C-alpha cells in the first residue's frame, strides 16, 4: 500500500453520513482517486474556484460592455 503524502495543512474533522462515506469510497475507486481526502480537496477546490472563475468571467463581460459604451460616448459604471 502506498504511503499517503504528507500535507502542510491542518486536519479538519467533518461529519459524513454512512451512505456518503460509502459513495465516496466507491467514487474514488471508480475514478482512480488515491484517497477520500484527495476527493474532498478536489471537490472543495472545484467548488471555490468555479465561483471565482464565474466572477472573473462576469467582470470581463462587464468590462467589454463598458468599453463598447465608452466608444459610443455613454458613461455607465458597473459595480
């Protein structure tokens, strides 16, 4: 059995239902994910960075709209 990688972060205790634990083990096995901890890290990262990506994308769209409107000599500020 492979020795798990040591991480710098602190341990976090979370409560899971027995069904969720079984689903996680099964999902890890099917997707080739090393451990349940790795699955949790991936899931949290996807969740957090998806919001950040959407927010950044929205700002980019608003900036494009603002640029187009400024060429038309209209002034609108987005917050």
